[in-house]
């Protein structure tokens, strides 16, 4: 294969999530309104629990709405509504591809159709997804970024290294990706410098996304506060009781 063919094959693999054998639903959402939001890339499974201004919840790569079960319940307990959805190619949503742009387009459509959205809480890949949506004009009164990566390119190199794919292929894939989405350089969530009130939460033992990512974002976003913890890893931090309490206080 030519360099471009190898690069496009890599690009396809790193933007195609692996689905779980069985879809899951957050327990509080069993009593929620459910929707299938039609998008250009298929139907997106979405739930709204409660009335009035809601907190939009954006899960990470190869995860689903069930991540948010404790937070949804904590918000409901004080009368705050939630909107959760499965990213394209994840959970109950259709589609195979889930680039940040595809996911951001779904987020923007959900926010428009299930308005009012007052705040947004993201985990991991959900951070860059929301960043792309912000570039396109999405805004919320308050933003929470849990374990946010500045971008996703490191994962491409890890993926390639595991399979013995040369670095030149990765660099070419990044260049093709940037050209296709209209970026002049690699995406950097920190560089967006979103001006709204923001809470960044990161565990220093995060083995998937180094905590320095969160630190850099908090330093460049003018109204951001960084909260570091330890011992919660990459995913558990989104379901930790003390973290949830901090998020609820912030968005409320």
C-alpha cells in the first residue's frame, strides 16, 4: 500500500470505536424521556431526565451513558435536569465512525433540540468533542472537564506502536485528518481558551490521560479552576462521591 493508503487505513481504525457486547443504560434514565436524534451520521440515543435548564453529559471514547449514573442521580436529588446521550458508534446510537467532528455535530444538534442546556460535564474524549462544538458556537453557563486530553493524537502513536506501524504513517494520517476537518495544525483543547466558568478535574494517577493535560487546559482557559486528586485513575474519578459533590455544587 502507498503511504496515503496506509495513513487512511490507520485513520479509519482510530476513529472506529469498538462496541460493547451488551448496551447499558444509567439506572436513573430508565424513568427518563428517551429520544432518537436524527443526525447526518445516524440516530443518536438521547435521554432527558427532569424539566428546565439541564446539564448535558458527554461521555468518553468506547464508553456510554451509564458512566453518568451516580451524577444523574445526584443532580436529580436536588431538582437539576440531565441530558445524556451515547456518542455516535457507541451504546444505543447507530453509526460506526466517531471522529471528534462527528461527535461534536451530534452534541450541537442535541443541545439545540433539547434546550435549555445550562451546563456541560465531559469525561475524557468528551472534552475535545465539546471543544470542537465550542469552536462552532456551542456555549454553556458552566463547563466541567473530567480527565480531559488536550487532543487525541497520542493515542494514534500508541495504537501504531502496538501494531508496528511506522511513525511516518502516523504523521501522514494526522496531516490528512487535519486537512479533512479544516485544521491548520493539530487540535489542542487548551488553545481554545474558552472564557466561561470551568472546573477541570484530574487524578494524578490517570494512566490514560496524564494530569498535565488538565493542568495546561486550566492554565489557558481564563476562568478555569483545576482540582487534582489521586487514586481515582481515569474512569473512577467520574463516579467518585466527593468528585460528584464538587461537580453538583459547581453547576448548581
